[in-house]
C-alpha cells in the first residue's frame, strides 16, 4: 500500500534531552547566556569575566525593566488653562510704539524712517508669533507704513524741491 511518501524519507527523530531548545523569549535567552557565562567563568578562573553580570544587591534584573512608550503623546491644554495663560503682546506693543514715534518724527524730519521700518518688521513678526495679540500688530503695521510714506515724502522734498530754491 502506497501512502504517498517516498521510501527514502527518514522518520522524524525525537529531540534529545541533552540538546537545548532555543529560548522562547529574549529574557530567557539573556538569562540562559548569563548562566552559561557564569558557569564558564567558574570553570576557567584564569579567563576574563563575561560582559554581563547578575544584578547586584538593590539592582533590578535587566529582564524585569520596562521600556518607555514608543509614541509621543502631546499634552492637550484645557480651556481654563488657555484662558489663564497670559497673552503675549510684547512685540505688538513695541511695533505700535515704534510706529507712532516714526509717524510723529516723520512729520518734522526724515529721521522717522528707521523707527517706522522697525515698526513694520516687529508687526510682521508679531503676526506669526503672538496669536492672541489682537489688532495691536495691525496698528503697528499701519503706523509703520504711514511713517515710511512720510519719510519717502520728505526724501522727495529734500532731493527735488530744495535744490531748486538754491539755484
């Protein structure tokens, strides 16, 4: 009777009790390696000690330690925390102050241009950095642009009209 198996196939051998089976987990493999290293160190005292050692008094075994979670979970602020957090408005206020000083000095002289330019830069930075600053950065931006226009007007007056009076 033919069972579908070839006659050359050897029957399965049962595993010997002397042969070690591979460890089921990494912890078991580490423990087995540590035990083998310790046994080897005891049998050959002149050889250097193994790199791993059993835990000393008060230390946890490496296998018993738990690793940190692998996913980062962001902290979610509650509404109460958001409302109590002080709003940052420093850059917006600086933009308003520089813009107003640039307009006031731009009325009289051309030297208000650097203040007005600083107001525009501060207002644009405050727009992205200070999300809860409200309309302060807009006031700083508008006053800075007005100051720059006044400085440009002074530049035109000084370079075009004044030389005509002195010629």
